[in-house]
């Protein structure tokens, strides 16, 4: 479920969910703000898949792991350059 394959579409994978989070992270945001933005576009043409909050947290954890985002002192998330 981390990566898309023959049976899992990109939007259904954690990699696809993480790419959405990176796309909307233009300025520092909390994970709650990111989740709210995802809920607005979930199951629409922009993001045609359903994910639970647990999957969303796993996708954000993956982004931390690969160094794509960091956490600021106030708890907000920032995209790395």
C-alpha cells in the first residue's frame, strides 16, 4: 500500500497521499490543517480515493523519513527546499 502497483492506484497509495500533502504545503501548516484540506478534495476528481486519518499520518511520517518536510518549533510542518 506504500507504493502503487498493478492493483493499487497512485491515489490509493501512501506515496500518492504524501504527494498531495507536499502539493498543498506551500506555507507552514499543522497536520490538522493539512487533513482538513485533504477532506475537502477526498473522493473528487482532484483526489479520487478515500484515506483514513491513520493513513494520512503514515504518509506524513514517510515524508519526514525521506526528509521532504520538517516540523517547526510551533508544531507546524514545512516543505524542505
